[in-house]
C-alpha cells in the first residue's frame, strides 16, 4: 500500500472526525475523576464528562484494547451493560434516527481517551504536563504499547509539553511500566 494513499485516507477520516461525519461510537470519560470512596469508581453525579464522537474502525485499528472491546457481541436492544470492569456500554439514540454505541469509562480520564483518539487519527500527541502521569497510567491499562513506545523513543519530536519536567515524568512512568 502506498504511504501517501494511507496518509490521504487517514487525513480524510480525521476531517470527518473533526466535522462529526459518520461517527459511529461515542467514547465518554470524566474530565477530572472524582471517585467514590467506597468502590473507587467515577460517579455520574460528581464528574464533568467529555464525549468524543469518532469512527469505531479507526479506534479499533489503532488499539488492541478497543479491538477486543468492539469484538464483543452487543445488541442495540440491550440496556446499559458492563463490558469490562469500569466500562459500560449502551446504545444512545441520536438526532439522525440511529442508535450509536456509547462507551463510558469510569476509571480512565478524558485526557487519556482524547490522547488515544488524537493518536489514532494523526499519529501524534500533544499532552499537557499536568495530565501526563495519569494519561501514561491509563495508556498502560489500555495496553497502548504503540503510544508508549512513541513517548519513550521520540518524546522530543512528537510530544508537546509545557516544560522539560514532563520528560522526567515520562521517564519515571515508563520505568515503572518496564518493571
């Protein structure tokens, strides 16, 4: 396959994502996780939630974690169900008279989901140092080795951060991942 062809297709999919065209999955996560002291899960009432409408096939192709999630049999008639620990799935009705799968993540931050989606559509990341540690922790949970490798090998080229302290945080977080 021609790399220029692949880049063109990905650029067109990214444009569709930005405009919200033909998005068939909603990824929903809390902006700042406030967890319930009893079970450590983000509560619906205490959090501000971000919803990203994107293309299931793009996310699935970029992530073995999402490939596994989307491989599970889901029925649009089913009510809310727990797909995996701390991940709920349900179909929501949209204005276009169709049901779209919505995944709600109770322990993964919206910054992490946004990083994964950005990487899936562009192959690059822009992260703020204030959320970097949580994003790396979540990417490890989602087994996003491609992104973790990119952070470790090319942080100067592909990662935009607020200051040089972020590189120390990356190094320390990745060392924990290797052990």
